[in-house]
C-alpha cells in the first residue's frame, strides 16, 4: 500500500487552532465547505458512501487544498430501484 504525503493538518486540529479567537473568516470557511462537499459529491457520484465523515477525517493541506481521508469503512450504494 502506498499513500500520498500530505503536508498540513486534520480539519479538527485546524479548527481548534482557529476557533478560540474570532473563528474562520467567511471566505475561508466557504472554501473548506466547498472542498468537502466536492469530495463527497465525487464519491457519491461513483456510488460510494464515506460512512465515517467527521472533521478528523478531513485534511487541510498547507496550500489550502481540502482532502477527505479514511474511506476504510466506505460502502458501495446500490442504484435506486
């Protein structure tokens, strides 16, 4: 098994470091939400349900890119009907 080396921090740590003050700026929060939604949308389009989506399974890269991690208990979803 191989994994891509990511530099950054899990979303839960990122939020813990950002929220004690004024929280995240609206534009930064929107980028994170959009990135998470895009990742889950891509998985759902391919009939994959993450099954353990939480801040600890999301990662904020140093360049600002958002990744959804740990599809270890993901499931294939049947087509409707």
